[in-house]
C-alpha cells in the first residue's frame, strides 16, 4: 500500500502545467507563492503523516500562520480522504462514506470569507455557483455547496445541525475544528462529539475512520491532548496504535498507512463498546455520541504539531489615565496615527459591537471631510458579524492609492479573520460578551473588559507583516489587572440550545457527556427547566415532538419555539413572525443617532412605521414597508433613518427562513396582510410562547419588575415604548449597562403571560 501513496503532494504547482487561459487557475497560480511562504507549509508533511498514523491531530499556531486556509488543502489529497462505497450492516444498502473535509468556524464571517479565499487559491468556483465547485460553505441561513464539494467551511452551529441529520457524518473523511481557543458552547459540544466518534466507534461508518484536526491559536495543547487521550477506545481490530510506531525515524511512517487503510474494514468487525443506558429510542441504536466519556484504555493516539509564529515587534502605548469615552478616544487616536504615521499602514480599531462601530464610522467620516487635500484619504470599513456579506468582503480588498484603510471591528478580527496591511491597532479593551445571569435566569449581553490573552491577540494584529504599534485605550495597570484568559462560554451562558442539541442526538445522560469544562450543575438544571417550560421536553425529560422541530431550526430555542407556535392554526402568522425574527437576528436596523436634533428628525420620519403595541410590530411594519418598496430601497432607508445595510442582512435571513418554512409546509406563500389588532394580538401571543420568561409587570410605583426573579428593569431608550406605562411588557433582550434594561419591548397582557407560562 505504501507505494500507492504519492511521494509528494499534488500541490498547486501542478497548475503550472495547466492552461493559463482559465482566469481562476491563473489567479490560483499567482497566489501560490504567497501560500507557500505561510509558516504552516513547513509542517505540511508532519501534518499529513500525523493523520496517517493517528486519527486526531492538535495544531497550535499563531493567527495568520495559515491553519484555516491551508490545512484543509494539505489534507484534501490524502489517501484516506476518498469517498468509498460501504455496505452498512443494518442498512442493507451501499452508501458512500467520506471524501469531504468539514472545517468548523465559530463565526459566519470567517466561514464565508475563508471558503471564498480557499476557492480562489484552488482555482475553483465557490459553492453553489457551479456544479464543479470544490469548495463550499454552510452558514446559518445560507448553504452554498455543490455535488463536488471537497472542502466545506461550516459554522459550528450548522455543523451540529448536520450531525443531527447524520450522526455518523458519513460524507466526511475529516473534520477540522478551527479556532478552538474561542471556546463557544458549540465548539465544546463538537469536541465532545468528536471525542466519541474518533474513539473508535465506527459502526455507522462501515468501519471507516473519521480523522479529526483540532486547531487553536493559543496553546492549550496539553489539556486538549489529555481530553482526547482519556476518551480513546482502542481500534477494535485489537491493534494497539502504539504498535504502529516503528523505531527508526527514517521509516517512521512506513506500514502505518497500510494499517490505516486496513483498519477501515477491521473496525467494523470488532467488538462493540458497551452502550450507556437511556439512549433515546428514536436515535440509531449505536449513536456515536452516546458514550458517556468513560475510557476503556488510554493510548497515545493524538498527534501534535506546533506552528511557529511570524511576529514582528509591536510597540504598546497606554493611556496615562483611564478613558471615559473610548469611541472618542479611538477617534482622536485614529487621526493622530493618520496625520503622524507614514503610509502604507492600515489601522484596525477594536470596538465592542455594531453600535460603537457605527458611531465611530460616522464620526471618522464626518471629521475626514475637513481634512486638507494633501493629507492621504481614509477609507472607513466596518466589520461585525451582522454585516451583509458583500460589505464584509470589502475589508479584504486593497485600498486605492494614497488611501489608508481604517477597519472598525468587533472581536471578530482578533483571530477569526486576518486582514493584511494592518500596522496600527487601537484596542478599546472591551468586548460585548454573553453572560448568563442566574438571578434573572437568562443570557444578557454585557460590555466587559477583555482578557489578557485577547489583548495580546489584538496587539498581535499590528505585527503580522512588519513592526507595528498598538494603542491600548486603557492604563498599563488596567492591563495588568485583566483576567488571564476568556472564560469558556459553557461556564457562563444559557445552555438550553446546547442541551436541546444533545437530547436531539440521543444523549440523555447530559451529566456524563465529555465536556472539556463541565458546566455547573445549576446551569444544566436551569436549561432543562427552560426546555421543559418551552415544551421541548416531556415530563420524563425526553425530547418532545416540538423539541425535535426546535432542534432543526437555525434559531435560539426561544425564537424556534415562536416560529413553531406561529404555525398553529389559531395563531397562523408564520410569514409575519419570520419578518420579525429576521430583524431580531440583525443587531439593530435603526440608525444609531447621536445628536438630539437628528433623533427628533428620525422620530418624525419613522412615525408611519411606529406601532403602539411595541417594537415587535414596529419591526414588522418596517420590513413590510421596505420589502414593498420597489423603486429605491436605499433612498427609502435613508429617508426613514433605517440602516440599508442592516435591512439587506434582514432580507437575506428572511429569504432563507421563508425557504425553510416553505419546505416544511408551515408557510403557505401568503401575500402581506394588513396588521389588524387581531393579527397583532396573535403575533404577541406567539412571541410569548418563547419569551414568557422575558416579561415584566408594572408596579404601583411606575417601575417594571420581572415576572421571573422579581427584578427591576427599565425600558431601554431605544425602544418605541420608552417612558410608557403599560400593564405588562415582554422583551427580546435584557441588557445591563448602567442599569438593567429591557430591549425590543412590546406591550402584553398579564393573562397572556399566565397562559404562556401555563399558570
Ligand atoms: P490562521 O488560520 O492560522 O489564522 P489563515 O489561514 O486564516 O491563518 O490565513 C493565512 C493568510 O491567508 C493570512 O495571513 C492572509 O494573508 C491570507 N488570507 C486569509 N483569508 C483571506 C482573505 N479572505 N482574503 C485575502 N487573504 C486572506
């Protein structure tokens, strides 16, 4: 078998012999020298060999070393990465197993931009644009793949959805789990599932192993290594992988590849590990995810590879005093750099979220108008998760001559995407993070100080291509006081979606799931309670029909519940609910205005969109009016102080959700209806099915107190109901800035809340 393996990889250099007439191939050829220079290429054979001998490899390397773009390409030509027909024991049919590589990303912007870049590097069209495309992506509300897809970038959420449809991941030969250092809840679930699948439980894959690469920008190698080692169950052909090792380094890999090929068939005949009790009957009997994590034997079966960084020195500048208004400080620093520092050298500013990005964007643009002609131009480019794809893509394009790019980003740019040309970083030291607040029992978005490791990552973005500078908008002491690293999300967030995903996959024994960090029992119980309250779990804790449906929706459990409720005949408002949900999945569709004068002007212009029932209905009015505008949507948006950019993202989401509901027959293609009071009531009752616990009642003193937790909450100034006193409110989000605010608020009746809570 060894001879059958190619000695050198058919890298892009084979393109040199191909016709340069194809512009795609010519572009791929032009990119090859840049790729070859990336640090990861000096480890290419180590990575290939590592996965020939072992099923799991851990790769640690600096951001920008080429892990995300190159590793899938390095592995795609491997002998194990082929589709093979397999006759499954119980299926009595032949299915194709393997052939494709999945690579998971925490953010959609990374999944789509990486797929685009890799397609370009491989000289293949992207995604669904051509049936011959070899690179595709799947992100929430957008699946772009072809029958020939060989490398597929997925958000972690979409990957988990795929696991729901096919627990054995039959289309894949390998799964690359990227950006593990981000440690969102989903990646922790994926790691747990991968540990079980890669642990030799291969029955549902006809014995064909699934290779796993785990990649991280920060070294947590030892912990991850132990995690996978602990879960390892030796291949059931009885061969200890240790025996695969030969003693001479020269011939180190010989024989391994053959056993690798053989192992595929041997595994299926081997003994089957004991199953844990409580496996959901609906699931495949031998679900690969159902292992509670017990190890039968520990073996060194995890390969590791360190990719050294290529970092130039970065000078750090602190502020002498704490900064009160970081948007203003960032504005001043941006102009200071622009006036004082030589070109080229782009600026990357880290802010907290869409709102701060947009305020700084308008401020910089406003001040830039006053620059004299002999100063180079500025090109301000926002970068945040909810930005439409076309706008995200602009960040990667080179600036026009005599122009400095000013990229205003959220923590997306920390490690997820690498933008070349940056020499200056401005770090506000804060980020918006999701935090579970036990007292009120829900997640809220809080603006918090970043960790030291995040500050180091941000600084590092300035020294990728040459020496750079980092302006920290905080004092040195504040830096020293930062927490060393980010707390994994699973320890601080609502776990209901995670648990629903696990339940839908047949894992009933949640407590024994192999978590890299075990969430507190209290949080698990809270999430189980919420799922029960939403009707996703039955009295015995098993997943219900509603729960199964919720698990397949690309929405939070609450929004999923709302969408399912909308299809009930007595509520019957799927189309309108989709419109509202689409808006809620985009951070803010209304322009964030700073001056009082503009605010008043906007209020007047938006009067026709405003609904007294509250923000949910106002969003619906806005989407309907925007969608009905056939002449010039951009002008319409400007007239109404609505963000055209955000509305484009809303329309993207709306289209995808409508398609999904049409497929499941819950949406029957109705034209927009007039919003009558009856329809408004149905809509609000529908939202209460998912958000009854996000409600508050009016107290005699005029304040609002939450129904769950009895906590004071005020209506956020951004809400149309700001300052209004109504019997009760329901809200989409709980934010804590200077005090507790409810955002996305509508008026409801106490008896509706009671009905939704089943009391
Ligand atoms: P890592 O995963 O190690 O952070 P990547 O593979 O994402 O590294 O990036 C490697 C290099 O590829 C980057 O330094 C950048 O120069 C280039 N690159 C990545 N994505 C893009 C893109 N969308 N457009 C242009 N260049 C890109």
